[in-house]
């Protein structure tokens, strides 16, 4: 009987941790640099590719050295 109680306590703790992490990830909707990318002049297709895949158009004129590969996060 004692092992069942410990098992349910562990399951409950894991559930609470998972719930906390889901809400924490949902509330952090900002990018890692803290600055927004200016998308004025981009086509709808370029904006969609940035939002879905993280690709920055080659003519965007980014000033950051880390984003020279064209991918957000350096992927």
C-alpha cells in the first residue's frame, strides 16, 4: 500500500511540473534577442517563411552577425 501512495505522489509531481512548463513556454512569446525584426517591404510569402521556418530573406539587411546564415537561432 505504501508503494502505491509514493507512485501517485511522483505521478502528481511530474504532472505539476509538466503543467508549469507548458504555461511557462506559452507565456514566453518573445524572440531571444529581445528586438523585433522589421518586416516592412517583405512579401506575404517571405513573412510566412519567417514565421513558419525562421528563414530571413537575403535582402532583409540584418545587422546582427549571428543571423548571417539566414536562420533564426543559427540552425
